C-alpha cells in the first residue's frame, strides 16, 4: 500500500509549482499523476473541514445495517467516509439514491475484517480496483473502496495504487462537486472548493480540466450531465472548460457506445436536456457519438419548440437531427440502442412530418393493425411521433385508442381463399378496408369483398409475369 507523508503534502502546497509529480521509494515513479490546483483557488485546502452536517436527510441514512458497518470500521480502527455524489446530494438537501464509501483500509484488510466478523462479501469483480461489497444482515449492500491514485491512464481505464491520503484520492475525481467526503459524524471534507462551486451552481473539473478529461474521456459527457443537474442557467457554461472539451472530443472514439448512450440518455432526460444537447452539437460532438456531421439542427430546434411542455424519449431528440434512415442505422451501430429505442428512432425518421388528413390517426392505426412488433410498443412509437410533431391532443387520443378485433378469422376465410400463400395478402387488404370504413364492416361484408381482392391480386401477378417475359 502506498502512503504519503505530511512533509510531502506541505511541499505540494508550498506554491513552488502547480504541478508536482509524486514519487514513492516502493513503487518508483508514479508516471503522469499530477496534483493540480483548483482554478478558483491558489491551492487546495490543507485543512479541508468546512462544516458539520446535521440534516434530516443525513440522519435518515443510519439504518441498523449502516450502523453495523460503521461500528466494524471503528472496531478495527479504519477510517471510513461517505464519498462522491451522495455528499453532493446531501449538501443540496436531497436524499441520495446510492451510497458509496471510501476508506483507508486496503481490500486485504477489509476482506480479513469482514471474514472475522462473519460478513458475506459479494460482487468480487470490483476488488481489482479496491472495492469490497459487504452484505450486512443479509439485507443491505455497501460498496467500500480503498483510497487510491491513478498512476497510469489510457483515456478510459486506469491502473491504481492505494493510499491513506484523502486529498490524493479527491484529486483523482472528476468534478469538484463530486470530490467531497462526509464523515459518519457529519463532518464535511472539501479539498477542492466543491461546496463553493455547488452553492454557486458551477461545474468545474478538479484541477486541470485537460488532465482530468484525458484520464477518462467519458468525463466529457459526465460534465454535461452534472451541468444539467447543477446549473441554474442552461446557457451559462464556463468558457475555458468548454474550449478544453472541444479540443478533446476525438477521445470519445475510445469509449464504448453503450457507455456513451448511458450518459447521453441521462443528459437528454435531465434538466434542460435538449438545450444541453444543442450545445454539445454546437461544439462538434456529433460524429463521435454516432450522429452525422451534417446534422439537422433546424429540425431539433423545431422539436424542442414544439415540445416545451412535454418530455420526449431521449432517442426522439437524436432522431430529430438525422436526415435519413441510413443515418439512423449508423446511430444504432454506434450507441447499441435497445430494440425499443432503435425501432423508435427508425419509426420517427420514417413517419415524422405526416400531413394532417381528414382522419389523422388512421395511418398510425393501420401501422398497429399490420405490425409484427409488440402492439404496446408500436402504440408508444405512434404516440411519441405525434408528440414529436407537436400534435399533443392527437397523441393523447392515440394513447387511449384500443385496437378493435378484426371480425374475420382464418377459419372464416379458408373456404374463400384456396391458395394459402395469398391468405396474408387477403387479411392485410381486409384490415385496410375495415379501417378505412371506421371499423364498421362486419364479417359478411368483409368476406363479400374477398373475390375482388383475389381478382386484383391475380391481375397484378399476370401483369408482372408479362413484364418479365418482355424483358
């Protein structure tokens, strides 16, 4: 385990340099890891304690299971704190959805401790990065990660070494608002002015933005996600940060499409999501996330304007900038959308901008009548497309529409359609006729038009045969 002395820490803050390479006699040179200074302060805080938290949201965290976890770490004299996003949420007066913990104990020490205390550990895949997950009272899981330093990064993954210094762990985190720790007694530890940034609704990288981004290019998207959560003005970006992001967009090519889509989905569905997407496209992100370089910004602005009071599916806003189906296929290839999302994108590109007719829902109802997809999915695609087009009243009607049952079965038709291969054609034509006539024709009327359908089908076949013979 790597430890850093107080003497070295004082040297780091001496102001002689804003970027000092850290070395260890046990590990040799730690490579490019740098302790950088926060842009709004001359140096990180040596004394990071800024307040004592005693809010209802904080007190509500202390389940019997959490109390049991904390008592174990106290018993073995290992310091443990709440880390990252949970601290941010608590300082904003929100109950955190997830709790992550950091500790000075190494994975081996935690494993030994939990074994002695007869606590089951699960999800062993995280151990290589220092995370142990105990399950307390067979009821609640807690992820506890050893303090660490990234000593080698490739733009996505990092090699780490462990440390007992909380500041060094804070320095490796992405944003100042995510770099704070919270002691289980309520003490807030803020090394990089994250609380100040949080109160000022400012989203900044820890230290040097370019260093943080090049350690993990996914942080570009995380920046925009947290901007949506924190900023009060969706246009009030830090110009310097945006410039750094713009010059590093190509690094997103290293990030798997699934990871990009996971972040992008959260960005677009969050506060001011479509407007943030516009900013991302403005700085040139499109070709790195599966969108065309020559994308349709006018259409996106029209969709945003038409849906101010509605939240569309995130895919719908991406579909807005696509020019054709080929680009929709490319988008899916890059982001690895779910089947529902992929087909929604295809559906919107194929059916948006339909002209209103005397029966504006009829084309969508027919799509439902003929689909081979799950009926409820197609109905959602129809509703989404109508909302996309700004036809919100029609969307509500479509949402409430229940498809009636065709009053003709295969049994009814078997004596009238002797060629099995033509049965599907007949059923399709009957459905169209039935829908065009407001679903009023009954069994007898529908069966009565079968001969005409077959006659037209035969005429079409003969016409095609003649063309082939002539050619």
